[in-house]
C-alpha cells in the first residue's frame, strides 16, 4: 500500500461520482418542477423532433376547430336572413291571394296590395344586399370570391374582394392597364471616372444609407462595385458602371419610399468628396377592370407604395383590392388580361392540413333571382297583382320562390350538420388523441421521477459522506511521520 500527500485518488474518484450525481439530481429536479420529461433537445433528440411535430398538429387542429365554428356561425347568419325572407314571401303570397278575390276587392285595394308587395320586395332586396359576415356579403351572390392569376410572369399576386369600386363582382376576366410604370431610385453616374474596372483607388471611406464602406490602397474599381453589391441587403442599393466607368447607384426596390443617401469622404473616392442627389423612384399606377353584376365592367385605380411596407410594385385600390406586379409586368404598358375572378363558392379550411377544406355556394337571393323559370322574363321583382291574371301568376311565382329558398336553406342546413358540425366533433377527437401522443412522449411520469429523485438524493448524501472519508485518508501519513 502506498501513502501519498499531494494526490488523493480516492477523493478525486468520490468527487467525480458526486458531480455525476449532482447532474442527475439537477435533471430530476427540472423534470419534477416542469412536469416534462423533455426540457431540452439533449434530453431526447428524437422525442423532441416527434413531439414538436405533434405540438404543431395540435395547434393547427385547434385553429381548424375555430375555423369550423366560425363557418357554423356564418351559415347560421345566412340561414337566419333567408328565414326572414321566407316570412316575407309568405306575406306577399297572402296579398296575392287577397288580390285574386276580384269579386270583393276594388281598384284602391288592389293598388294598396301592390304597394305593400313592392315595399316587401324592397325589404327582400335589402336583406339580400346587406346580410354580412364582417364585411363579407353573404346573400348578394358575391360570397366566396377567388382569383386565379393566368399571367404569373406579369402579376405574382392578385386579390379581388366581393365589392369592387362599390359594385358587386361577378365571374369573369380581370384586365390591367398601366398608367404609370414604377421606377427605382438612382444616383449617378457619380463624378469620378476611371480608365477601366481594374483601376485602383486610394484608401478612404464612403457611406450608403448609413452603411460604411472602407476602401484599402490597391482596391480596384471592380472590388468596390462588388463590395457595394454584397452589402445590398443592408443598404437596399446596388452598384453598376455607367459612362466613363463611373459608379451608378440604384435602389434594389421600386418606388418612392426607397431613397439613396450617399456620402463621399474628402477628397473623394467616387464623387469628389461630395454627397449625391438621387432621382427618387416612382410608384406604379394601374387601372384594373373586372366584371360586375348584373352585366358590364368596373375599373378601379391601383396605386403602389400605399401600405407601410409596400414597394412601388405592390398596389392597392381604394376598396382594399390588392395586386403585386413583377418587374416584367412593370415593363408591359399594353392592356393585358391577367386573371380570372370566380364568384359564389366559399372555401372553408376545416382541417389542419393544406388539402382539408370544403366549399359551399350561396347564390344571390335578390327578388330578381327568385321565382324565375315559371313565366319567361318574370320573377319576384316583376309581380303585379292589380289584375286577375297578374295575381294568379304572382301566386305561382311566389310558390316557386318559396320552394327555391326552402331548397337552398335545406342545402345550407345539410352542409352545416353533415360537414361543419360533424367536423367539429371529429376535430375534438383528433385533438384528444394527438395530445395524448404528445403527452406520452414529452410529459414526465411523476411517480417514476420521484423514485429516481429519492435514489439520487440518497446517492448524493452517501457520496458526500464518502468524499469526507476519502479527504481524511492522507491524515494517516501524518501519524506515520509522528512515530
């Protein structure tokens, strides 16, 4: 047996194991205090990856459930309005029956019946035109509008709402016609000219939009241009060469909201030590034409750069419609058909994934769209009960309108019950099961963790005790020296 003073191997061993025990205790305390088995990626990398995907799915399912409930509320709003129209139709039919009794009614009574029918039809039209979910009209035929861009080379994004310039949009072609092309802010050519791209510059600095550039002795013109272009994400400015190999600065974005502030240090590297006055870019202006109800078209002016973060190629109309033009589209001045607008099919996102949606159409329920098909050119809007024949025809038209509306309400109720409410229940079950899977992976088993914590606590106490014993071992050397 060897006795040493400088190195206490048993104490070092006890210290190492005590450190490991402390780390295990820290992990156990963390799991017990958070209730989670995985608190960092190091606890279970594979489990973390799987559980993060499940958490994303849970969040998406929750939003899909809210979407579905919003859809239920929207359909209830539409159905309640149609129920009121049904009540009005029954009132109109009663008046038509009264007007048909020509044996007892006189001209004044017929005129009164016709006046009341006209007033009731106005109420039907008002309900059809004004029933809304937020700002989205439900019963005027514009519910569920979508656009499809057919010239992606010219337009990258197009949004057309249900109202366009105060008119109701119908299905048809969207056309754009350029009024003003967008341009980029430019500065230059700057005053300093060069023999070629290999010309060297003296040491110095210049600043573009608050970003400083340091030029070293021997840097070439091509080096400086490349330096500016590499930093274009920070400055929003790119560089090129103009006449006499002078530098030209151009904003990377189109529009009037992207200036170029250039400052050249004296005696000057690129502009004789002077600042430069830029030519500020312009925002694009386009006239966009869409088809509107019942026939014809409507044109709105779209202007770029109106939004807080919009450039000159992102255009907005006064009624909130939006279009993003590409640089190629900005170079196209001729009137061009850019897309198609579709009206009537509402799409509800009722699932957590991209393909899990459902569509439903609500047609226009205005008076001129109800009761059609019985008599050529006649509808609810053309009722005239001031004659025996007119009153008889009115009853048939009203019966057809009531049947049309009842059928639509039935379809809407079926959609609500069989799609939306059923989906709500299904999503609740999906959320429950996915949450259970995520919990199995990520949550801590408290009983198991308490057992582990007790074991580690005992190990820690025993480790401290053993470390104390090992630390006293070299004292035996002192006893040997005292002999």
